[in-house]
């Protein structure tokens, strides 16, 4: 029993000596933290990417809204006049409503899929751009390690998010009006 306690004490002492010997080596390490969520929300590149996708899909979204209104109008017409319509007219209107609902649903699904694909393309480009800015800053400022959102805590002393954001803002070139990128 005494030997186990002695062994544990010796192992603990060895670990403490090892940590204290490594202390000076770790004192030279420069670590930074980046809040990538903040960069994704506040960088001009992210805002521009969002605006591009929104502008690209706005016409399709307007068409979907118009199609939805048209279905609603036809349903209102059926509810209002269905009782006084002939059976043939009512059946024809019900089929038209069903067809327009199917078309709307199909269009809505395609819209969502295309929108998600496009957003993911822009997100991928943006992530690459953020990565390049972070790495460039880390190399320029001689950081040995830069961690991201997986960190549980980061003090303001190691948080370089604002520096990266400033770099992104400085490097951002707004597209000329009328040009697509």
C-alpha cells in the first residue's frame, strides 16, 4: 500500500518538474483567437455575398409570391362562388387550383434547393477568404497558433478577431455597379 502512494507521489513530482521545465518554452508561444462567427456576420465580404445571393434570387422569389397569391385568389373564388357554379365549372376550377398548387410547390422546392446550393458556394468562397486573411495576419504578427470557435475561453489579450475584421475591410473592393462577380 505504501509503495502505491510513493509511486503516485513520485509520478506527480515528475510531472510537476516536467511542466515547470516546459514552462519557459511555452512562454515563447504566441497564441491568438478568432471569432469566425463575428467575421461571417460583420465582414464586408460576407455582406456582399449575402447581397449577391439575395439579388440573384429576388426575381424568382417574386414569381413564387405571385403564384401563391394567384392560388389564394382562385381558392377564394371557389369558396365564394363554388355553391352557384355548375359542377363542371367547379371541377375545372378545383383542377386548376390543384395544378397551380403542384406547380407552386415544385417551384418552391427548386427555389430552396438552388438557393441553398448558391449560398453554400458563396459560403465556401467566403470561408477561404477569411482563412487567407487569418493566416496572413498570423504570419505577419508572428503567431504560433490561432484557434477558432472551438475554444472554450479566450481573453481579449489573445482575441485577434477585430484585427482580422479590419484587414478584411481594408482589402474589400466593392464591385462596380452593374458588374457581376
